[in-house]
């Protein structure tokens, strides 16, 4: 069964096709108004969400389908201790496709192994958020006219920012991409993302703590909030939360055709004074997200009808190791097998198939 757990599961051709479909939906909504009549989307959101959950629901309704589900773990049987695998298997009997957000990394993948319908990863902890990446790619393509030969700055929380990690992975397959990583040292990009996504792909990159210094060079600025919910100690959050605040004065030094993006919600990292600036595209980004999710739902339901098989892992899989990531779904899921993929044979680097954490 074809699902979407990680953005790299989609080929560049499939991404281009999804963007094309999303743009057609935007131009011709009536053409798609009955495409999902009689179909049901289950939204299983185990942690809070506004844009992602509502955009999925709006997407399905605008395709003529229906929605069922829950918006917090306490309103599901997870509060009674039910496993992700069991929840997915049960709910897949009630719906044709499922979107899952979960604080544990790897939960949507676990669901995809048990469900009888396609699973869409709507965000799993600090790991991955592929549908946000589709929204981001659609925004860049529509606003800049291309997905290559761009200098893109990522600013803020690059350590826990799953949207950043997913977008970097997607951009690593395009040509002429230069990335500028802007963050305090405590929130810098994880070393595994840097080495296995950026360096391995040959993307040109620089790291800096100064937004003002690099802002004039950027074609795209991707701002992120410092995520309070990912910190173990509130003192660390309070110290870092105001590291970067984009103001109109700072933006004045940027290119006239710069686009400013943000996965939202924002706290105070972008001044509201910028909202009316034509370079501000973060609210457009949310609309592109709805259209891309509509396109994705249609794509996966079509793949389901074709009975398209899930692709085999390109990595050698091994047992006998242990994941030490406390945020991994394997820390709570009953009898979940510990399986690792060998991402580097020469250096013997193994990563958990559920959360991508490196084996110790």
C-alpha cells in the first residue's frame, strides 16, 4: 500500500505532478468538487494542530469527501494505552485514507505497516513533516518560478525543526541550491542532517549566527519559531526564544524579489508590520498547503486503486541493535522490532528505521 511517510518517497517527477495538480485545483475548483465523493479521510491528531489538521479537513471536504477523527490524544483510545498499530488497523476499517500527527517519531510509519489504507505523515515529533514540505515546494515554485538555482536561508530552530529537515531533504535533489543555516549554536542543524543530506548531496552551504549579515544574499528566507514544546528545560527556551526577530527595518536590506516563508504558527519571530509587504508569503503558503494536500489525497487514492506496492528499502536492514532515542515510537509501542538501516557501509553507520536516530 502506497503511503507518504517521508518526502524522499516521492520522485521529482511525482512532486512536479502534484504541484501541477495543485495549481489546476486552484484555478478550476469545480472540476475537482466530486473527486472524492463517497470517500472518507480519518485525521488522527495526537498533538495540537491548527493549519495542518484544518487544511487536511478542508482539502477532503472541497474534494467532495467526508472527514472523521480526533484532534487530541485524550479523546482517543491512546489515553487507555492502545498502541499506534492497533489504532491504525481499527480506523482503517472506517476510512479510505488517514492523516496522522503524533509526538513520537516513527508513529506514522508504524501505522502504515498495520493499516489497510494509505497513511499520510502529518508530522511526527521533530522527525519529518512531508506535507508541509510539499506546501513549501509549491510556494517556492509558484513565487520564484523554479526549484533550482536559489539561495535559501533557514533561520531559527534548525535543531528541532522537522519542517526544515524535510525541506532540506527535498531541495537536496535539485540543482544549484545554496543553503544558509542561521541559528544560535544551541539550535544548529543536527550533524546527521548536515552530513547525510547537505554534504552528501553536494549542496553548497554556510552557517552563521547573523541574520542581518546574510539577508541581502537570499532569494528565499524560511523563518521558524523556537519550539517551546521540544525543550526539556523551560530556562533554555526562555534564553533562546527571541534569538531572531525579522523586522521591517531588517527586511529593507533584502532583495526586492525575496520571499519570506514560515510554516507557522509564529510567535514573535516575524513582526506583524511585515504582513503587508509583498515579500511576505507565509499566509499564501498555508493556501498552497491545502491545494497540495488535495493533490496528494487524489494521488494516494489513485495509487490505492492501482494496488501500488510500497517500495522496498534501498538500504541493508539489520537487527540486534537498540534505538536510544526517547522520542522514538519504539520506546512505547509494544513489541515493535528494532530494525536499523545501514546508511553508510564503509563507516558502518546505522539508523533506526522508525526515527532515523543513529545507533550508538
